[in-house]
C-alpha cells in the first residue's frame, strides 16, 4: 500500500471519530432533530447533513485534490477523474437513528485505481471501529477479524436488506429460498453495519437487491479483507448508480449465490 493511501486511511480514522461524536450529540437530543422525507420510507435528518459536512470538510482540507461522493451532499465535479475518491455515508441506518434505535453507523471508503483501497465503519454506540486496508486485513478496535466459517446456510444468520427503491418480488423469492434451505435472517436497517458484522463473523452473509456505493463500499472491503467474497459491486458503474450486493464467508458462497441468482441476474 502506498504512503498516499496509508496517510489517507490515518486521516479518515481521526475524522470518523469526530463524526461519531457529532452524530452522538444529535442522537442524544432527538426531539430537537429536523427530519425530512426524500421519498417513500426514505428519511434524512439535519444530523446526516451536518455529519457529512464535517467529514467532507475534514478530508478535503487535508487532501484538496481528492474527489468526494456523499449520500446527502452528492459529488464533487468529475469524480471519475479523481486519483483518490472518498465515498461516504454519514449515517447509515437513518431510520433507526431518527427513531432512537442504536443500530446505525458512519461509513467512509477510499477508492483509487478502480478499487476500494480503505474502508472504515464506526458504530459509536458500541463503540466499535472496523477498519480494512487493501492487502492488510480487517480489524475491529485493533483486533483482526475473519468471516464466519459456516459451511451451509443452516450455520448462522444471514443479513438481508430491502428498500422501497426496488420491487419486493426478487427479495421475497430469495427470502423464501433461504428459509427453505434452513436459513434464518435479520434486517437490521443498516447495510454498512451488517457488512461490518459479516466481516466479523457475526452474520454468515448478506444480500440486498439494490444498494448505493456509499452504503456498502467500506463494508465490502472489510468482508474481502476478512476472507469473504462478493459479487463485483463496482461493475456497470455501480459507483454512481448502485448495484445488488451478495456477500459472505467462503463456505456458503455456492448456496447463497444460487439463492440470490434472481437478484444478481434478474
Ligand atoms: C439504507 C440502509 C438500509 C438499506 C437501504 C439503505 P440509509 O441507508 O442501509 O439498511 O436497506 O438500501 O438505503 O437511508 O439508512 O442511509
Ligand atoms: Ca445509507
């Protein structure tokens, strides 16, 4: 890993802790929070916007030539030309956040040369910081993590995601197949946190029929660096338009891919 990437990962670690402190201040006074609707079952709060601004200001003041793509504030100009691109979800699990459920996180990914180079996910409620750097493994609060060793879908809990951006049928079909295979599932409302938990072996896998890059890039590097697999999320301009995601530990790959075939190849 180059110094340029290592320096950026170190800066992101400082910024994500500051972002976590700001988010927790908002989370501690929810009755004062301004919440707006972005669409069906899709909310955004003042906390999402202010946390994203803190992250953007922090990273771009240190690395002014870098590109930035955030869930709430959008992208800087010509992100495809940026040598280093930050992809941020300031609060993933916004619906949990605004309803006082402590299941949400902050996600920061660094993309360069067409690959995810670093990924950080902070759950400030725990608190747990998950970090992955390409080729250097994945950790939680400084201890190495690995994906679950389950050899079948009967061996643990599969995370699922669903949003009203997508038709429900493929998700329900995959869910039925998962149950018939002896699996069980959870939808915790934060794709990023679910992926961190897949990397840590807490869930055996995860699928969602469509997610945006800010939801999953950091988490996907965590899963890969922890020994897992996924579909090629960045294919077909996944960075800007999103894609399905299917991922997990090696022992369930064939089974989960088969169940999710209608999601990956509709
Ligand atoms: C959402 C969450 C949810 C997933 C959605 C995302 P948000 O992000 O990750 O779990 O199912 O696809 O949009 O709105 O909480 O940032
Ligand atoms: Ca999100």
